[in-house]
C-alpha cells in the first residue's frame, strides 16, 4: 500500500530540518527529501569547517556540527530524511500531490519547499587563470591554510570568515581584496579581522591570475585610481556570491518575483497545499540568516498544520 505522507519537505538545510523537527512534534507523518549526499544545505555543501558565530545560545559551533545536531533532532522525533533524492516534478493528483524523484514517486497531502536558493553554483569572476588548482569557491579544509599566503576576494560574511579562518589556522599572510571600501559583512566579524593582521586591499579588483609553479601571480587594479598592484600567493578564496537556478520553481508554476517564491501570511504559495520557507522566499539582495530561515519554517509548519487539520482555534476570532 502506498504511503501518503501528511507533509513532504523538499530540502534539508536549516529551514527544512527545522520544519522536520516541528512537524514531527505535531505528529504529522513527515518525509524530508534532500538532493545532496548529506543533510545540512549550505552548512555542509559550502563551508562545513566554518564556525557559526551568530546562532543564539551557542557562541561558536562548526557548521557541520550544527547541521548534524539538527539532523539528529529531526530523526529522533520521527521525521524521515531521504538523501540523494532530487525532486524532478511536483503535481497535484486529485486531493494530494505526487513528487517524482530520482528513486520513484512519493505522495503527500501537503508540500513545504525549503530548497534554499535552489540549485546553485558559486559566482565566478570571469578572469584569466581562474580555473585550476588552488582556487577555492568553497571553504578549504583548515589545515590547507597553514603556512600559505592566502588571497580572499569578496566583501560579504563568507569572504571575511574565510580570511579569519586562514589567520587562525596559521597562514603566513592573508590579503582581503574587495572592489568597494564598504563591506556587507557583519560589523563584529569585520572588526575582528581588522585587528587580526589581515592586509585589506580596497577598492581593488582581481583581474588576472597566472601560475608560476605552485605560486599564483595575481594582478589587482584599484577601482578609483587605476593603480596596478601585483602579488604572489599560494591559495585564493573567491566568495562573491552564488548563482541560483530558479527553473525548477518555474516549472511548478508558482508565482515568484526577484528570484523568490511569493507566499501569504501562512507561508502558502500561489498553489494551495504547497508552502515555502527560507531563502527560497527571500528576494535577491535581502537579509538571509539561519535564524530567519528557522523562524519562517516554524510559521510555515503552523500554516501546514492549519491547512491539514483545520483546528477549532483556527476559526476563532
């Protein structure tokens, strides 16, 4: 007999895992589908060794450990997490939904989309020499920084934290290149990096990378004065954003704007029974944080519960 779940959550990042925890608490028969090998979303796919400093109640925790903790919590409460199972199609059949995946169909009464920014890849600079060894768009493992001259590119939290990680793991020298004088990163992280001995190069752009054995000879150009500066480094970390693929959302026919799915006050999309939370509903350029995604997940699960159960208090004024 085919199982029809109360709720299928698509995506096992912080939003999806939080939704799994809360839906299991409400005794909803819940399945979480994750396309990647491990649950955790960007916590494990982009920066597993990075420390998270802004999670309330925990002053510092490696991203991988935070993902593992949320995964264990969801599973302990009864949520089933199925990894390496990308969703190909989503359609309504009578009074429920059928999700076609790489391992077959799953049926559910409701769906919660928590796929972050969807399928994504790191933004590249598009400059000569950018491809090859020693260029990182994800966080290198901690030991790879030791004794190296490191060039970090970007002005957001990820670039700042990569530079800080390099310094704490005994890099020989760390440069931070940003094309503006102002930064998007959280002030606390930026202030700590400024005190740490990192060499700031602003407003410079990295324009060329040439290999000299294991060294990388780089060219930087000042955006204001056109001054050219050349450096030799061992390792380059480029963190200038992500490119998302919204085509899957478009095929599902959901109303969206600015690369974000539109939801109502119950976090329901334009399709009744399909809900969404996390980065997928946050317009491009807006503030994104783990805790924001988790708060939205809580509200979305509440919306799902009302949709499925129509409790008496939902109709009380």
